[in-house]
């Protein structure tokens, strides 16, 4: 299935990646090329096959619901591009 | 000039324990080699102060006796591993300036054993690439050349810095990670050994995630014995990784008996690709003959869904990547774009990610977003996961017939020139992983062992695939192949 320019624009927005209009045709082409490679999967009979969720059959481990970490606010904020008063700062979200 | 940097882990360990050399001397030899190898662009963050401090501590431990195998051994660490206080940016501009406040489990295991960190190694951005040409640090150059031809060659990817550094004797060994072949393909392109362990053998905690159901870290070393030694230290059960296996880690080195008499080696017919170069065919046949001479039985086998491994991989891996890389939003760490007047939070995300991610990473995030989007989830993602189940079943059926290991080529060719694939489509580049992705999809251990050369004198490797959790047995098969092939070549120093 080919991806048209509108779909490429929509996918870029869903992925939260700014793509200039001028680059959308090339992007649509590349994505279409990759998708047509994936079309081969339609040749396989997958009836009755469960989608794999884990390579090793295992039940995810459980542990007691207790606090194991904490009091590391400075450490968590240390790499933030903009941290103020103990918080991550972002542009205004709510008017 | 000291040549201590050319030692294997095993030889250095024995010399360190005998107090014939010190870790400080060994580390100094590596740091000097690194300083003289800027042309390879393998080490991108050097940590000489840490290295000196760790080397002195290792020497004290060695003097006290009873030091572990890796005590005092200088290593390179792929930039994908978080190392406390040291830049760890997955070769991406989006993590520029990021210095983790924590240490990955794998590197912690190495430091606990007394290993020495020389610095961080170049790689493809977020481990997405097969030629180390997608790095924000620029290309890595392979120390090998085509005879007298000075064309710079790729070391492979994504662990290209690790491969180049080990092949050029800048470090005794390095860590790598492998999601679709990123340890084995660069090992093959540089004439070294690389093993991807069984999924769950090595903790993923603190390793920047690409595709969580496929990612696995492993050692890249000069010999199979070194791989056995280093894997034993990297592997552990880790409560911080819910997919880490609660299994004892055997003494892999002790399992290198060199005896594979009576073992059954499978040769999968589907790996004989159309248009396979004659020299790869010959390498493969020679490898099978070596194992037969060592007393193994060679058996023709079939893995019927092999053809579908690459397309399934290029659905599953980008899907998981699009989800994992959603965390790079310019809020908690790394790069944030400069915003214009009136820009809100959505523009902040979109501009940050457009500036921070390179072209290949953007492409894979968008493919992943598409195959997971409403209306296409079943057609692509679920279908790929079903095909993945069939690929795994192929292997299970073969192992159920008593096959001990599977022998295949590691790559479709020797190392190619940097830039030679510039005009190729993304899919053509993906074909580099044709022999290695099946192993990740099935969660199996796989190892690349150098066994010969192409017509231009470049190294070529074979891959052995083992049973789940059978790394010890797999390493022993690789050990036999290594000894029989007698590959001992080193690139002529030009850098």
C-alpha cells in the first residue's frame, strides 16, 4: 500500500516530528518503499497462529508493592533542559 | 612503544595475576593507542581519569590476590550504555549533554569485577543502522582496507565503534548491543568475535532502548575465549529488568573443551540466498568441513520462514522503537529546540524531535507509528508478530530433532566502502541483516567467528546459532571453528 502526502503528513504529526511540506513527497516515497517490502508478509499463512508477545514463555515477575527508591529530586531534574523550583518547565499548556 | 594493548583478555589476565604487568601499564598502552587513532573515530568520549583510578584500584586488588578475570582489563563501552556522570547519548543529538545519574547493570557488573573504562564508543544513532553512517559523531572507519586501496570502509553497525576499536587494538574488548545483528555484523566486518546472548541472559537496565523485545547486549572480543570470559561477567539476573532470566550464569570459559564429537550441526538451505557471492558459499562449505573434521555430524535442515524474517523485523523493531523513543520530548533530558513566539507544547515536541533525531531514526519512528496506527495494527503489526511466532517455531522444530548448533554465513559480503550505499534505498541497507535478524526474532544466542578472507583480503565470518540458554555449548562450537580456521589476521596499521 502506497503512502500519499496527506498520510505522510499525518504520520509525522502523530510521531511529533516536524517535517517541512517540501520534504513530504520524498518521505512518502521512502515510507511506501519500506511498506511494500513488508507486503511479503501477506504471503504467509498465519491462520491459527497467536501473535508472539515474548520470546521466552515467562510470567512477568511480581514483587511487594513497596517504595524502593526516592528522595532523588535533584538527580531527576539534573539533565532537564529547563527545571525551575523543583519542576520540569514546559511552555504554557492550559490557557 | 608498548604493545600491551594487543593482548587478549585471557593473556592479560594471566600476566596481571602473575604480576608481570600492571593494569596501569596496560591501561596506559590503550590510552596511547586511542590517542593515535583519531582517524578511526571509534572513541567519542574518552575517560582517562576514570581509567587511571580504576586501573590503580585493580592493581591493588590484584596485589591482594583472588581477583576476578576482568580485574584490571581496559574496555571500551558502546555509547548506548548509561554510565554515571559520563556522556551517554546513543550517538544522537537529542541526547546531547546527557550525563546519566545512574549506571547500567552491565557496566556496573564490569566495574564490580575490576574492569577499566577507557571511554565511550561510536555507533549508529540509537543503534539503527548497519554501517555506522547514522551517528551524530560522524562515521567510524574500519581499520581494515582492501589491500593497497585507501578507500575508507565501514566497520558495520550499529556497534561499529566497538568493532573498530577492538580490531585496531585500542582496547582489549568492548561492549556491544544487538537488535538485528548489531554485534555480529560489525564483528564479521572487522575480523573479531561477537556474541549476542539468549534474550534475557544480560540485563537491559540502563541500556538506551531501541526495540525492547529484541535488544540484547554482548561482548565484542579478539577471541572466543575472551567472549566466554566477558559474557560471564556481563550476564546476571537483575530485578531491575523484568525480562532478565532468573538462571545461574555458568562458567562459560570452563565449557571450552574443544570437543564437539557427535554434535549435530544444521545447515539451513534457506540461507543459500540467490546471488550469494561464491566466496561466501566457499567460506560456509569450508566451515562445515572443519566442523565435520572435528567429529561433528553435518545435517541439512530447513527453516522455511527465513525469507519473512526481514520484513517481520522491519515491522516489529520500528513499532517498538516508535514507542520507546516517545520519551525524547525535550522535557526531562537532552536537547530542546528554541521556540518561536506563540509556540506551544506541541511545537516544542515537534521541533525538538525534528532537530534531535537523524533521518534514519525519524524514518523508523514514522514507520513504527504507521504500523501501530488505527486501521493498520492488525494488517502489519499483528501479522508480523504471528510470522515471528512461526520463525521461532522453525528453530524449535529443528532443535527438537537433536540439532546442537546451526552454521550460516554472518553477512552477505565483506565490509563495503563508506558512502557506497548512499544511493541505495533503506531496504537495500536492511539486507545486511539477512542472516542475523532471525536470531533476534527467535531470542536465540548467535555468535560471529572470523574464518577467512575475501579476494581483497578483507575478513569474512561465519555465524553459529545455539539453543536458548546454551551459550556455553555455542561458545565451545565457536572455539572449535576458531581453532580450525586459524584466523589470526590483523589490519596493517595506517592510522
